[in-house]
């Protein structure tokens, strides 16, 4: 291997997140097919699971998502601003569902953002904001069917229904949706799934009795969309699957689910050095070279989202061969033992995903397995210090 010229740094940075927008669009199309008539809400919370909010949302809509959903209002407002500033394809219903007291509901209502309401207190805040701006708020009531998280539970549910009925009668809100979330959708045979569906169906009946004309009833996340067809109702809310990762790897791989992972993490080696057997590597010398070898320093660390739990086990693709992190993950860098491979400063390393030449490296699921976590966390935690580089025909079409 020759290294006569310094390689260009993709994204003008020593490490980056490469996102294939065509993959997201294809995955959205697959989820639309799987929904079998239900509408698809593309979940783009958490900066689109680390993939980049606005570009990923546009890819999801391109692939067939007719709704978009986020947890927090700030991201919903970002989507609305993007639509106003030229991304007209994002002018679709947007739902935000996780709010603290004092949230800027008035701004959200004026921006035509649907709001999840899990309690009487929050509904009151939404209704008050609607009165101030003189515009009816579109609300999705949130019922807790067993997750014991956000949502109206037990006796709080009929109180929420009554409060919503009163607020609708005064013209402050319009109840357009009912939502909940699964506990064990990745365990399709578990009886809790059936129990939750029954509770949700009962809550829908309560809404009908209150006179609400629901546009959408929704409870299905990615695994439920695949494995619980009886729970699709009017709308499904795939998140992880949009980005090409299996939400239930113990049941089916991404390939088996016809999904394409969209994210790759690549970096360029900073320096290499030849060291003897017995050389300790990185903080604490938790790795010691078993033979004379080449060490390669890679400029990405836990400040970039690489889990420290991947110390000594995180998989890598270096010089076309699989290897692992050698020693502890540092804030800004990791080291690998490359053996006798012909690796040099500037060479590309793949943490997960594909190399620039298309060679497949480890997967996000491989990293999750190595670090003892889930692929959701691996992709979502990737820091914004790493520039997002968008690829695919859709990226070109969007001018990215």
C-alpha cells in the first residue's frame, strides 16, 4: 500500500457520521408496505436517532411517511421552520408527545403541531395556551396501558377524558388522536401485548362515548408494526426500523426484515507506530500487545458517542480486516492493534456500517452486543461533534 498523498477528509473532519438517505426512504417505504393500510408516522425524535433531524425527516416523507413524530417541542418547531424555509415536503402533520410544565404550547399551536396530552394538568396548559392564541389545539390523549411511564393511568384516565370533553366543548381543543406505547412488542407472544391492546381498545371506546371523532388511534412502534398486525389500528409509529436496524434482533435481522442500515461511522487514522510485545496500550494498560505489532490511533472517543463500555471489545474494520479496540476508549481517541496489516496515517477505519468503497464493516448491532446495550443507543448517542455527511440520490436531489 502506498501513501504518497494525504487523503481528503470526508466532512472536513477526522471522523464523521455518513447517512444514506436513500436507505431511510427505502425503509420508510417498507414500513408503509408492512402497515397494510395504516398510515405511517416516521419517528424522528433524538435528532432522528442521531441521523440528522431535517434530512432524515425529508427522507422518511419521501419514502411514504405521511406523519412525523418527535418527543420534544423544540424538534417539532425545527421541522415547521424547515417547511417554512423551503422544505415544503415537511408540511405534514407533526406530533410532539413529551412535555414538561411551562412548555411553549402557544408557539406549538400556532405552528400547527399536534400535542400529546397525558394528564389533566397538561391538558389544562394546552387549553389555556389555545385560548391565548385564539386557535384550537389538536390533541392526542395518551393512555397508559401498562408501561407505567408517560400517560394517564388508572382513575386518571376517565378524569382526562372528562377534562378533554369539557375543553373540546369550549372550543379550546380538538381531540384528534388516542395513543399509548407497548411494553413488550419485541416479545410478540407475551400475554401483556394482548392485555395492552384490550386496554387501548377500551380507551378508544371511552373516547367515542365522549363524542371525540378520532382521526387516528396509534400504539405500534417498530417491533409491533412487524410482529403485531392486530395492533396497527389507524397509524403506526416506526422509529428504529426507519434507520434500517432490527428492533428485535433476537427474532429477525435487518436483512430478514428487508431493512437497510442508513448510518456508517468512519474515521481516518492519525498515527501508526510499531511496538514490541508487552507494550501496554491506553489508560491503565488494560491491553498489552502479545507480539510485535502495529498500533493505529483513531480520532474518535466517548466525546463522539463511542461507549466506554466498548473498551477492548468494540469491533472495527481496519485495512480491510476485522479487529477490535485495544485498551480503553478515551474522550477523543481509540487505539487498535493492527498486527502486521499495512495501515498508515490517513487510512479509513470503519466503526460500523460501510467504508467509502462499499466494504461492509461491523454493524451497529455488533457494537451493541459488544458494549452490552441496544442498537438504538449506539446510533442515537453519536455526538453532533461528528459532522453528518449525506449520501444517495436523495441527498443530491435535496442539495446535501
